[in-house]
C-alpha cells in the first residue's frame, strides 16, 4: 500500500517539471533597431541653438513599422549630473494621445533632430527656463507598443556664453 501511494505522489512531478521550461526564443545577431546620437559638439553654449541628431537604424531586410499610442516617437531626455530629468521638464514629454507609426526602411535609417539652447525644452518651445551651466547626460529612446530600445547616455557640458 505504501508503494502505491509513493508512486502516485511522484507521478505528477515529471509533468510539473516539464511545464517549468522557458520557451525557446529565436536569436538574431544584432538588435533589430539601433539608436545612435550625433552632436556637432559636446560643449553646448547657453542660448546658442545646437542640434542633437538621433538615428534609428534597422537591421531588418524589410521595412520595420513601429507603432505608438501617442505622437511621441523618438524621445530625447537630458538629465543633470544628479540624475534628475531636466529636458523635458520632470522627464515627461508633452505627447498627444494619437496613434502614430515610424517606418524604418529595410537596412536603412530614420533621423530626427532636436534643437537645444540650454533650456528645459527643445526648440520650438513656449516659455522655457534656462538651465544652469554644468554637466548633463543626453539619452534617446523608443518606447512603442511593439518595440522599445534606447541609446546610452552621453555626457555633455553646458557652458555660459563667452563675454
């Protein structure tokens, strides 16, 4: 009798262990969409417009369609040396809840440009606050419904204009 109960207790264990396996996820050699940033300088002058270019490059052999639930697609964030998001203010971009798509061509790229003058918003902007001179970190991200990726932060300096 003891042997029968013992075998009934052990019988479900292989079944339960089989359910614990992770699914097999196919690997592709590179990230499907890679974000990179380019600057004309890493020393920004307060009040002088300068451009931050963010490029999304696809490794797919067909167009990649990225879907968003807002009009914000490629987001750029600037943080202080203390890690506080200062652009956009409080790290919250103003996005309209309007579905949009970004199509990155097969083995191609899409570039978006952001003009910064050392204020708490990119141009064109309404009322802005001038940020203090210092060290900042600029990063970019795609946070879509069907894909997310980011470009690592790059250290830049914001300096007072020459006198």
